[in-house]
């Protein structure tokens, strides 16, 4: 049986209009049968993102950390959440309105599954070669996987058992968590459903290089 409350945790830093668009896509879920709570965790934004999130009806948490990371943000969000099921989103994404229901059905049918994710694609792959390259990187065959991305629906009890994300990592926190989940006997399922659109907004080599360097730390 499905939980009646879905906790949506959004992380971001200086996302501006992209965060507003992300929160608006979550808002469309409020008309569904499932109750929704939205928690936005901010990593030292200077563009008023926490205030924007509060105006949109989300609870906003501002990280007080020397080096904010996605792992810190996600941990702060799910630990504050009230629901037994957590939907994690990045602030530069647009949620597909039908994905949460599909993911919740999967979790309700098999307690061995800790995480469910779907297809993430770039919303503007035509705007730069970097956007297009990353759009191709998002293409993953549906089925059982060893990892998931940042956008995912997770079972809170599994997060509790695994201890959440490793806050010491500056990147790669998702596959590292999945490694520990699998060691506990859980499974991760990638379903053949659209999940999120991602807006990379990358137009310069320097941006791509910084992202590649961060990914290197993850590896």
C-alpha cells in the first residue's frame, strides 16, 4: 500500500528561474491523490533562492557549511522530511508529473527495492555541444542498476539503514550510497518512464572542464 505523504527534497544554489520552474513542476502534483511536502535545501545562494522557495510554499533550509555539497543538502532534506518516501530533485530540473506515481507503485510492490529512477534528459540539447554530450550521458537502459542519479525516489527506511549520503564527498554521492544499499540487500530499479528534464545551461569549455574535474573526484 502506498504511503500517503511524499516528501520532495530539492537542492540548489543560485538556480534562479530554473528553481522557480522546478517548484512549479512539483506544484502540479498537489492535485494528485498523494499528499506532498516540499523541502528546499539551499547551498549559500546569493540570488534569493530560499525566499523564492518559501513563496512557492516550500520549507527552506539554508546550509551553514564551509563547503556545501549535494550530499549535505540531500541529508539535511530527508532528515527533516516527514514522509516514508523521499523524492530527491536537483533545482535545475523539471519533474514529469506522472513519474512519482509510477515510482511509488514500484516501491509498494517490492520491499527489496530501495530506489526507483527514470529517464532524465536535457531540455535544450540543441543549444551547445556540451548540453548534447550530457544529454547522451543520461541515456541508461531500464532495468536493475548498480547506481542511480541525483533525481530518484527512495525508501526512507533504506536511507536510515544505510546512514544517508556520504557528506565528505564533493561528487559521486549517489553511486557511493547505492553501493552501501546493495550491500544491505536492497535493489535499485531504473524504470522506462520519463522522470525529469535537466537544464544544464553549459556554453563554455571552462564549465565543462570544471564539471569533468568534479566527476574525477567521484571516480
